[in-house]
C-alpha cells in the first residue's frame, strides 16, 4: 500500500472511535422539573388551606394530559415539601396555540393546612430541538387562602427549574 492510502485508512479508523456519533456533546434535555413555593410572611397562627396558580409554559414545553376534560395526567403535578399530607389537587392543561402560550392551572386544597415553602412539583416534557431556560416559564394568578377560604395577603409564589 502507498503511504497516502495508509494515512487515509488510519484517519478513517481513528475517526470511527470519536464521540457519541457527532454533535457538540451536550445532551438535549427532555424534562423540566419545576418546584413551586410560597414567599412572603404568613400571618401568625395562619395556615394555607388552598392555592390557585397558573404556570405559563414556553414554546416547545408541554405536559402529559387527557383532552376531555383537559386534565394533566397522574404524576404530572404532585404535592411536595410542606404540602404532602391530606391534599387534593385539580390541574388542567391548556395547549399552546398560535395566539397564546400553553399553561397548567392548579387548584390545591389541604384540609389541615400548611406553612411557607415548597408545595408542588410539576413535570414537563421538552420537545426535541427546544432549549427552554428557567426564565421562559412564569407563574401567574397566584392566590393563597386560609383554612376558612379567606384570601391571605402578602404572599406570592416562586419556582426553580431543573432540566434533565
């Protein structure tokens, strides 16, 4: 064999062992995990009995759901942190349209109440090719009520997002 042919063959063999089949080595996330929490000051002696909140989803992010009625699948919205006991969750999903973003609305009720902190985890699906950032999600319409159904002022919501 000629030297040029040997060099070309060596180059082909050495390239076949490189990387993971191309790309930049960055793994495409397929799931966004949102941890929702309360912020502010809960009045002394008050427990949160219910929360109404809407989570706006960025383009390329959805949740598993059924269409009639438009509810999220089991395991998409789960109580966590301070709200894991005696809770009832009703969560609906509205898919994105050309005119509006998709969203998940959650109504959470807890018979014995809970305090400040993380109260819910939401598991979202990320479409292939989408690369959402935490800043692309938003929380709207937050309302917390006490055990008597009275609106608690001075509270708001926050979230963290992890991409897997």
